[in-house]
């Protein structure tokens, strides 16, 4: 178990995820020593889980126990140093002879690098490279989501920069790009947090 990446564990089925055993990978993953987590000596595993995932993870474990299946979930934790990490957990319930949950066992591994790469790819897929606002592909997807009666009333504003070709010809494409960027900044600054600002064309 010491040679496994991440942290192997055995814990009670309670809201604190009271650890009965954690492998030596605990310190690399969480910044805490194994003894700090076992029997909630210094900190509970629940305290490490990002609050927005605690209830969700509890419900997912309830589903896994009810169906007697393996749980596979990704969520965020906070380490002893305050660093946020994305982890992947795979675990299963252990039942006694009467069918009661005796413990939960599994493995938790750090997937922060993978998640960051996924987020970068998602950002590049959804955003315009020049202005940083959303691109046409993202707007088309959002339009289809908003095409529902409960989203009405809905306003769509379409704008075009007059004389951009003239700016490009007279001052060069770098200045034309600067004009596009400044225009995007102004429009974004006039919009609310949930409004969608997108660049749908090349000019």
C-alpha cells in the first residue's frame, strides 16, 4: 500500500469519514500525517473536502451502498497548507454478515494536473483567442439551452465595429486587433455577471 500513488483508506460510514486506516501516501496528498486523520485525531477527512462537495459525496456514497456498487467520484480537497487539490476517489462499501455497512475502503489520488489541463482545453474551446470573451461555438450552444419558454423574455444585441478595415489598412492589423480588444472590454464592462458576451465573427 505504501507504494500506491495517492492514499489508500478504510473508514467508518459516518459524516466525518472517520479514518480507521490511511496509507503513507496521506502526507503527500493532504499534508497531514496518517496519525492526524486516524480516528479524527487532529482533523476529520470531511473537513478536508471542499464544502460544496460534502453533501454531494455523502449522497453518492448512499447510492453506492444501496446499489452495492463501486463509487467513482472527482472532487476538491484543501490540504494542510491551504492548497486546493482535485482528487479522484474509488471506493466500495464492506458489509458484515447481516448486510450492514462495516466500513468503506478505497483509494484517493491527486488528479490536479489533469483537471487543470482539462480546464485549459475547455477555456480554449469556448473562448475567443484575441479578446478572451466567449466564441461563436459557445454562443450557439448557449442559445440552444436558452431557447425555452421559461427563459423569456430574452434579449440579443448584435454589434459591429464600423471602419475596422480602414483602421487595419491605415495603421496595421495590430491596431485593428487592439480596437477589437478594447471594444470587447467596453461591452463586457456594461454587462451583468450572467450575461453572455461573445465574438461571433473575425471582424
